[in-house]
C-alpha cells in the first residue's frame, strides 16, 4: 500500500505528462490516514465503555435485558436523528471537517456525564448525547474520505480507515479488560480513560486534519496572476431526489431490511457468556476478538469490493452474520465455538461498515454525497434500534437461543431477496455520477 502525502492527484510536469504512481500501486491519502487516527482514538474511548455496558447495565445497575435492549437500541439507533442533518449541513456549507468536529466534540463532552450517571434515565441521556455526536460526524468524515480518494480506490480507502478505526475498537476493550483485572469494580476508572482518549482525538482533528473543500473556489492563484483558466462549473442545485429515488432508494430499502435483522453484539456476547459462564472481567475480550477479526478482513474485503462490486460484498457479507447467530445459539461450550463466532462477526462488519458508505457514495452525485452516505447510515441506525429493542422482548419471551435462531432464519431468507433488489448495482465498481477532475475541484483550505 502506498500512502500519499497529498490529497490531490500528482500534478503534470512541464512536458504535459502527469507524474504517476507506479502501475499496480494503490494510493491512500494522508487525510484518510489522519482521519483513521482520529477514529482510532475515538473508538478507544467509545469501545472501552461499550465493552462493559452490558455488564454495567445488567450487573452493577441491576436492570433487565429489556432495559438493556432499549439502551442498546439507543446506542445503535439514536444517531439516526441527526445523520442526515450532519450530511446535509456538510454538503450545504462545504465545511465537512468542522461539521465532523462538532460531532466528535459533543461525544467527548458526553463522556463527562458518564462520571456522574448512576440510573437508567441518566445513562440513557449520556448515551443519547454520545450517539448524536456520532451521527453528526459520520457522514462528513466519510465525505472527506471520498473527496481525497481516487474513485477506483474508494473501497480500499474506506478499508484502511476502518482498519485504523478498529485498531481503536480492539484496544478500547483491552484497556477495559486490564482495568477490571486490576480493579474489579473499576468502571469509573474506565470512564475517565475514555474521556482522555476522546479529547485527544478532538484535538488532532481540529489541529491536524486539513479542511478539504470539494467545490471550485474563485480567486485561485492562476486567476490572481492573470492566467486564463476555464470557468468553474456552475454549482448544481441540491436535489433530495438523488438520495430518495433511483438506485439509492434500492440501497435504503436493502439496508433497512438487513438492519432490522441485525442483533447488537452485546446480546450475542451475553448469550456466549451465559453458555460458558466465564468470569465477568473476561467479557471485554469478546469485543477485542471481534475487532481483531475486523482488522484482518477490512482491507482485503475493501479491495474485493473494488473488484467485484460493493453491493455484492455488502449483501453477501450478511451470510457471516447468519453463521454467527447459528454458532452462538448452538449448545456448545467449547472455546473454539466462541472464537469462531467472533471471527464471523468481524467478517460481517468488515463486509458492511465501510463498504455501505462506499456503495452510497458511488450512487450519489458529488453535491449530495454526504447526504447520501448519511441516508444509508440513518436507515441502518433506525432499523438496528428497532432490532435491539425488539430482540430484548423476544429474549424475555422465548429465551436467548430460540430468539437468535428465529432472527437467523429470517435473515437467511432476506439475503437472496435483497440481492435480487440490488441486482442492477451488485457488480458496479465505478461512480454513477463521476466527479470532475479532482485536481481542479478539490481545495485544501487553511485550518
């Protein structure tokens, strides 16, 4: 992998020939790497808390699985309230960095609330604020990744970013594990560490990440020097139909069907723990296992999506989730079954997380790209909220293993139906609405 220290293609030399990266070399811009580091630190912060949340809610606070299902639904879905708003403001203001900054900062402030929250209502409020921050930042951040990546390498760029992101997602639970190993009731110590990592991530975003602007600007150096240049293309009017009709409508329906049949990790881990009855302090290691598997699969599956189609990888990646449900529901206490379940979950997330964003970005025009990404993520978040809440009741009604089998069967039926729905776009690898020349339309403004 080649890391570029520029966010635009190499300039042409005096002979008119562009300076090109050697054939076969894939470039990843420095902005993608820096955003990955910000996400790494932020995920250390959020996942160290998420790794103990099921135990904290059901053990320390003594709440039921129905209450945890609601909280997990909030964790999964409340960001949907602002995802489209974040993408829309990013598109309209052409300030994706600073819109993302607001989201990261809000999530960091929410960490302070964890130090004082001790009841269901307080925990719900803190989680809501944290997830609203996530909803604001996600689409502008992914729009930055798209703007600084070559179209043919988009899946690779998202894969690299998600790899760095999930290094943090693996380190966060490890930190929680070691804190609980040294301090058995050290939940508040974990909350303090979470706040520290979140603040560092916000500082790096504000001070290091460039403010990438994708619209042409008047007063370029050539214009100021009197060199004739082609007029900047007229900005297209923002069109909501680009994210509610045509190919994106199919993507949104597909993401909704699959999202409503996706069980939160916390439930799967609780099933595995109940079956194996291991000590509570080992619980965070299951998050570590899933994220290590994600690390192993993210870049290869991102590259695969660039070759065979992002829609194809996104849809059929859910087969791994079905297999994870089956393994978790089987009455086997062998550690190998637990490890296999975590590997399958990691493969599922690597097939869907960044790949869905890449798919949405290639099916929307540049001026609505942030909103298009946000729309897909909003549908996933909303349906996962419904899924988590509903699964909490289903667990209570028929038991965890039976509930998991029911959802697994429904998901197995849904996968081929969704593949049929997305059939025209399963193998698509190039943007439906190509950008103009990136060297002419991308500006990195001052901090």
